[in-house]
C-alpha cells in the first residue's frame, strides 16, 4: 500500500518533477530516495526509483557518448502525435516496412546489419502524423552496442512494432524478442486498469474522471494521495479496475506496459499461410494487432487511428473566425480534454481571454454548438475559439 511520506520527501519529489535536465533529475531523485522510509509499503517506490536512476544515468552516458562522437545521437526526439518504433533481428523487413509507411528512404539490402543507426520517417493520416523509427537490429548473442540502442528506443517508444520475417521461424523469433524485452522490464500484459494523470494549469483543481472501478479505496483516497505528491491541478482518468497502488505508479510515471503490434513480414513468399494464424493464436491476446505484411498491411489511416485509440489520444481541428474551412492539420490532445485545454494549447493568453467556443461534430444535436470552457472534446471535432 502507498505510504505517507514525510514533508521533506514530498517537497523533494516536487523538485524532481519540475527538474528539466537529466543531471538535475538524477540529483533530485537521489535526494528523494534518501528521505523516504524503507519498509514493505515502499518496496514498489524503491524499485521505481532505482530503475529510474539507472535510466537517467544511461541517458547521461548516451549524451556524453554523442558529444564525443561529434554530436551523433542514437536516440530520436519524439515528433508528431506518437512514436512507433520498429524492432527486430537483421533482415526482418524493418527498412522495407518503414518505406511503405513513411516518406523515409533507408538503405535496403539483403546483406545483414545494413541499418546500424536509427532511421525515422513520418506517417501522415487524416490530419495527424505518427513518427515511425527503425531501430538498429537486435543481436542477442552479443548484447551491447546496437542491441542496447534498440532496447532504449523500444522503452522510450509510445508503441512498439516487433518485426519478424515469416520465413525465419517467426514464433521462435517472437519468443526470443519478447523474452529479451521483458528482461529489460517491459511488460506486454494489458493491465486490468489504467490511470492517466494530465497535469494542466487549465485544470480548476483535481478532477477525477472515474470510468472504471476503484478497488479498496475511494476517490477521496485517490485525491489525498495525489495531493501528497504535489499533484494539485490535473485531470485524472480512471479506466478498468484500479487500486491505490496503480495510482501511485501513475504518479511515478511508470510505463512498464508497452502497447505492441507484430508485423509479420514477407508473407507474400509463404507457402503455408496457416503460419499467420498460428502467430495470431499464440500472440493475439498479448498485442494490439498482428499484421501480415504486405498481404494484410492496413491503410495508414487505419494504423494511425489504431495507435491513437490505444494511447487515448484524439484529433481536434481548429477553425478561425475568418476562415470557412478548418485547418487540415489536427491538434493532438488526450482523450476527455476540455475546450479550455485546447485554448491554452493554442496560446497561453487564450485561457484568460476565453469567452466561449463553437464546436462542429456529428454527435451534437446541431452544429455549430456554442459551448463553455469545460466542454469535453472528441476525436474529429472542429472548434472555433472566441476570446475577448
């Protein structure tokens, strides 16, 4: 169970949360660790802190290595609505898949180990973009170098695309890749519940949106725990069955669960198509999709919408008063975002100057509908913000 922290530890956690650089975060987290009580109730907290300290040290070392390598970085800064990382063994079809989904043109060769640095591209779909990153190949026999880079990219991703060749014992390959990633503390079992904490200055306080079931605790307990860690202005979304431990892990930024899809490549060369169904039967419940490429490669629209839906994101299209049509580029927001959050996203001053908004949407009785600051948006909404 979550434990009450002494005030000095709470203050140090807030300092860690506000730290900007990995060096500063590392120092504040070490100080926080020294201040927390050590007993059974803090075991999960201690485990998180030790893991996070290790991750921060690795991040600092990667930056130092990049500096020594004349600025070459092996991590990829996130862009677009979400980041999908393609990971797999050499010659698994990662480069070919990247070219099919994005504008990237990586070198494609039957020779092994052609891609030894991350390559990225952007996948456009219905007003949004997904960043797709091809990682270096996994070399499990000699872990280090490319394998460590691939694992770091995978852990940092929003969605993981495990890419395996259907011609190279795909079930055995998947077993090895899942086992390796799980050893790096990534989980692929969909949790019974989720807690999403969205801090925002636009939040009037702690707003708990309970769409699930709280087990062994009440909303008051959740509120008290959040306040204990300095979370005072946020929307807190609860889905499924959630305990107070789950809320605590969400505060820590725990991201052990990794939404994953399997790309089964080179299926056009298969003689026995039953293999595709075998993979689906074995892994269908573990991942958000098993995609046979190129036979059953979904459209970019379908793939993009699957990713956003899994991540709890929506697309909102803005419209200015002087234009007849909305922007063709969407604003990406968390599900259940309010109009005032959109206004603040557009410009900080809009929060103070906000009067009302007009919303066009099929779900409304008529469009446009005049709405207030707390109106919750949905995917595909068109919004015009009016300010004083």
